């Protein structure tokens, strides 16, 4: 939970489980959209859902199915072992593939430029051990559910490899990646708080074959770190997952940029997908619309159509 009650920011824990806030009645009837079949070697659309809050895994995965989406990523909170059986049952029941289990772990997290470096991810020493433990639990849970990746924000990884926090961060990420390797999984670092070059350096220094990148197309812009088109040139071979999201650059240096409906921001999705297609990317494209309420439902519906059209053009 963020420390302040101010406007929730991109990638906040509340928004991580953002589909939990969609009105069940609105999704349940009018939003039953037929899924579009696609070859398994082509990117398939999905959506982020939270399965560890007030809502049951069955209800969350049912909504993915009603959206007509074949995949999802599941935000599992602290990843209690008791979540595995109902989550697996729901995925099997609705024929939805969970492509990654996501967790941030415990402790305070403030999604801004001032407190974020001290509170987010695996960089802060005070919460590092607890978050390593949570990610290991998420990996073990994912193994029971047949989920092939664990996904998280690693935090504001130091740009300077000589920074005192850098070696410990490398060790922490190596520990988690090694645990995921033992469970037959990839460990994915979500883009956002660091430059693509810094993330590339971390991949090199962890030096394990199962570490990769979860490309959040908007976060790079929201944090003012890079354009996602250029980020693909640096991180492309390591990208194993995509959060489809749109946004605008920060205009106030104290605040992150604004996340907006896909197609209304600065992300050039056609160029991003074209570059990834040339690199052979065939993973999921997972929608993450970080708002709530009825407008969110309509936005997701429109984003689905928008992305389907672009992918059709790119893959034709």
C-alpha cells in the first residue's frame, strides 16, 4: 500500500489487481465477447487480474473469459500456498492460460520519484528479504498452477554499478531467478524505474538463462526513462512478456506521467510490435488499464479491438 492517500499512481498495488474493481454485473452480461482463436506461436491478448483480494480466483478468471481473452497475468499478493488449488481450478474451468504470476511483496511502496527509490522492489535493504521470500512463494505457487513465469518490479536499480546498493540488488535478483529456474520458470523484471541500459546490465550481471524482461510499454514513458520503441532495440532479445499500456511523459518533475487509454498516449504500438515480431516474439500481450469503474470496462473493450487490429496488420 502506498504511504500516502494521494492520487494512486501507475503500477500501484491497488491498480495491480485492477480488474477486481470492475463491476461484476457490467462484465457478467453485456461484456461476453467471443474469444478470437490464434495460433499458439503468435502473440495472444490477455489482461492483468488480481486473485488474492476480496474476490475469489473463480470470479476473477471468469471475467477474463467473459472479456474473450485467452490469457491473463495474475497478481497473487503475498502468494499464500492456499491460493494454488482454487487458482488452478479456475484456470482449468475457464480455459484461460496464466502467463505470469505477479507479486511485489510486503512493506510500504510509494510510487513517485521521491520515496519510490527507497520503498519499491528489491533495491531497498530493509524490505529485501521479505520480498525475496514473497517472490519465492509466488514461484512455488506458480509451479503448482502450471504458470511459467514470475513477474515483478525490481525497483529503481542504480544507474551507477559502483553504487553501494547495486551488488546486493544483483544478489537478490540472482537468488530469485535461480529459485525460478529450479521451478522451470522465467523471472521477469518489469520496465519502468530504470533505463533499458541499466536493466540490460542487470541481466548480464545476474547471468542466468531464465532472466528476462516484462516490457511495460507505458512505464518507460511515465517514469521518463525511455521511449518503448527505442527500448526494444536494447532489450528486444530479452523481452518475454508485454504489458500493453499507454501514457504521456511527466510534465511535473515531482510526479510520474499520466497513464491513458491505449491509443491516446505516446506509445507507437505498431512500431513496437513490428520490431518484436521481427525478433520472433510470440508471447502474450497483456492489457493493463490502471483505472477503475465503468469507464475502465469500456476502455478495456476498446483497447482489445485496437490491439487486435494492430496485431493483425503486423502479423499479416
